[in-house]
């Protein structure tokens, strides 16, 4: 069963094989604990801290149907990355122009 993950600490998210690798950073910028998240177990990521990532990672997340939601320092919603198939499902009833 897929889970939702909440990332509160600043860190780096990367792909290692078919797994997500999240390395947290402390206040001084030193690497902290590393966690590995199998992509098959991830439904959504909610990011509340600073996150380093690249476009290759977002391509990987999109192909696996994982959405990423971003929040600012004050926990206000700022935006999302959604996979194409999820975007189509979310807006299919509201807009006939979605391709």
C-alpha cells in the first residue's frame, strides 16, 4: 500500500536505482540521516523544508505517479508537481481542453 511522506527537514532528494534517497541536512549544512524510500511505496511527498532535486528526479516521480506538494516557511501551500496521468484525472471533469 502506498504511503504519503512528509519532509520537514531541509535535504536532498535523489534517485538511486529504483529507490528514492533522502538525505537530511542539519542547521550547519552537514549531512544527517539518509533514508531510502522504495518508489512503489510512495503516493505523495509533502515538502515543508528546503529540498534539493533535479529534473531527472521529477521525470522519475512523474513516470511512477508520485505528486510533490510544496509549502513555504509559514506552512502556506505554494504549489505542486503532479504526474501527467494524475493531472488529467484531476481536471478531466472541469476542463475539456486537457490533452
